């Protein structure tokens, strides 16, 4: 049997390439906060920004007490522009703004729809404040069916990240802006769509929840199709392709 495998080669799935699904306001830059204040709550930045505060949650949706945008001046240095002595992560990725948590959800429905046999990956960069108390440096990620009201229970996937498990780090006290920007770490959650899944054809929704001492920046959404070909690798190095039968 082993000799036959060596002679014939082994069929393995080909690698599937990820495609980007555009998100609205992925870097939290669409609404420019007032430079003199340095931050803005959803009462100001909506509807310019695509991120909806507490989506589908009735009177809590777009509440003034939402997660809030902040700019580089507000974040740096320690003490920031409001003089409260709190150093927040300097926005990263070439942007001037990020979003700070206040124990609220932020989410959006995309123009993409769920397709069978594909894996959806939602990612965001996270960092905690340098004055973190208790377990407040937490970021939770969600992928949800846009045709179903969003909440913790109805989400297709809910994954929780925090600094205590080493998922991302807190900003060091008195860190320089460059050090603060380098401290961001990307976190990712994923959802595979089965061939009889009820979400097929429905809008892809993504959301996050951030604790009071957490911050996020540069969100992204990707989709990876199931491999559609098999690759035959032989001992001589020859490679042949054959169609892969899709599940019914």
C-alpha cells in the first residue's frame, strides 16, 4: 500500500486565496473629530461613520454613551489633550484616529452576502490603555447574520480576547508615540458557512465590543473559498490538477 502511494503520488487540496470584503470606515477616519476636543461619540460621528453603536438594540442604538473616536493628539502623550493623565494607543496604520471602548458594541452590515463553503475572517488591531484597571482591556469580535437582529446570543461566532491571556497588550506608561503604535496587535475570528446554513444569501455583519480600557483600529474582513482543485504531488516532483467535487 505504501509503495503504491509513493509511485502514484498523493492528492492534496490546493491553497485558497483570500479576497477582501470592503468595510465602511475600516480605520475610523471618515468622521474627523474636532481637533480642540480630540474625541467624538456616536451622536456626532454617525451617520458619517458606518459603525453603528449597539446595532439592533432599540433605544441603546447610537446612544451618546457609545464607544468613541479619538485622534492622535488626544492619545499622545500621557495626559493627552484633556489633561486626564491617560495614555491611549496612538492610532496606527497611517491613520490619525482610532476607537476607544466604553463597554458598548459597534457593528455594521456589509454589502457582501454569505456563500456556502466559504470561511469569513473578521480582524481588528487592539491595544489597552496604560492605566488599565481590573479586566477592562477586553475586545470581543462577532460575525453575524445581517437579517437577524444582532446580539451576543444570535451571533454566528463570538470570540473574546483580552490582555490577561496575551491576546494583545497594554500600552506601556510613558511610551513614545512610535512605541505606542508598535504595541498594536491584530486579533481575528472566523466563521465557516456550511452548505445548508440558514445565513446563506444574507448580509455579512461584523461587530465588536470593547471594554473601558481597550482600543481598536484598522478593521478588515476577508473571505476564503473552499479549495476547488486537488493537486497531485509525486516523488518526481510532478504536479497535476484535477477538479474537486463540491459537496451537495
